[in-house]
C-alpha cells in the first residue's frame, strides 16, 4: 500500500467487460511529508475519490480484494480516502 494524491482521470470508452463502470484515476505517490514523488499509477477507484484528494492505494493481488474489484483485471485500487495522517515529528526528523 502507499499514500497518493489523485492528479487526474483516465477516460476509456472501450474496455474489458469486467471493468465497465470502473473509474480510472491517476495517483501520484506521496512521501510522509505529503510531498509528491515522481512515480504514479493508474488505479481503479472503489470509494468515490476525486482530484486533489489524498488516498490509500493497494497494488498487486491485494487490489483485487475489494467488493468492486474482486476477480477483475486490476493491479491498483484506491481503497480509502485519507482524512488525516499522524506522523510524529521525531520520525520525520530522522529522515533528514
């Protein structure tokens, strides 16, 4: 799992029939200081996330464990919208 920020949407008029109704969002990885990293992923949205929101993303076989993505050809899923992140300051300072 990783923290990310929704930065865009992928529109697809033709897709596998198992993915009809799926919303694809572009999610950029975040570090613990909520700064955007260079890498990103296209993830299926299972919780109604929107652009600019901080989300929790599962990848790999775990991404097929939500009620919407079960047994579907998915490698990344947004499974939570993050309301708050608590990281002790001492842990952030260790990184520097």
